[in-house]
């Protein structure tokens, strides 16, 4: 639904041009409609978490961080879909802030969550949890300090693609710069964690997350053929925490 509706919203990039008012209204409505399947997606994520045995380890922190940033990006995205607001903040840092919350905040948080989640299975080593959490908090705080100030800057009229700015914009730009430095520094514990844990980290068990998926039944890292024979799945698809075997002939899962 998101892909289909997104093909019908492109005029929202041209509200400030000579677009007829009737066309602005049509594409404003179509742009706002993107929030419907997007909202369903967010509730699907929340429903996935609901009732789960949540442990706030590094992958989960990054997953929750990405969800939070996506929701914030969606809220300001609805603001931008409105013709009067979009015309006011057109070509300003408000647009830059919204764009980066989606494409950096959300996507990067999801990528890091995946890297930390799959690192034990890929390398056979456990990452260092302390460095992982340090990486998350530096990245989360740095991202918000970097990109949130762009919204008030845009509302006050600071244009993007400029080499300098008026003194009235100094405060929020200084905050954004501090956030940018923190965000850049967050990469250092990530690189250190990946290299040091890959070389000297603790041996990863087959199923460090107590997950109920076939990929966690093989060794870490997996053998070349994964399974010597095709496993027969006997557990229900959402059998988390039921302490029942996942495949025929397997021991009980945690």
C-alpha cells in the first residue's frame, strides 16, 4: 500500500510552484493517506513487541530507537503534506530534518540492530555489550541533537543549501553541530567493538537470543550446508516461551 500510494504524491514537491489549487488539494490528500498504511506498519511493530520477553540488549535498543525516530518523522511528514505548512517551510531546514529522521535515523538504527543481532551467528563471537550500548546512546543522542534543531530552524525561515546564516539562527545550529560531533564519535565504539570482539570475543552459543527460528538451531557460524537433512518444523509459528521443540527430534527450546 505504501509503494502504491507513494506513486501518487509527487506533486507535494511542487506546492510552491505554479501548481493549480485543485491539484494541490488532490495531492495533499494522497500524501496524507500514506499515513494509513504507515500507521498500520507501526502498530504491527508494536504488536510484535507486545507480550514478548523483551531484553534491552543492543539490538533491541537500536530497534526501539529506530521505531521512535520513524514515528517522529511520520508526525512531521504529515505536517509537510499540508499545503499551507509546506509552502511556509519549503526549501528550509525543516525539510532536511524530516528527511534525515527517515533516511538516517530510522534506516541506520535498523541496520545497526541487524548487525548486532546477526553478529554472533555470522562470526561465532559475541560482541561486547557495554560498547554496544555506548554506541547506541551516542548514536541516539547525537542523531536527535543533530537533526531535531533543523525543524525550529526551518520554521523560522533558515533556507537549506546556504554557506552561512544570520546570527538569529546561531543557537540551534550550534546544538546541531554538537549533535553531529557526537554522532560521528558514536562510530568509534562500533568499530572497536566489531574488530575486538571478532578477534577476541567470547564464543557465541548456537542460540544466544533464545530465539525460535531455524537459523538459531545450527552452530555459530553455520556449517556450509546449514543442515545435514531438511528439518521438519513441528512448533507453531508463534510458539515463543512455550518450551516446546521447534523441529522433530530436537531438544526442548528455552
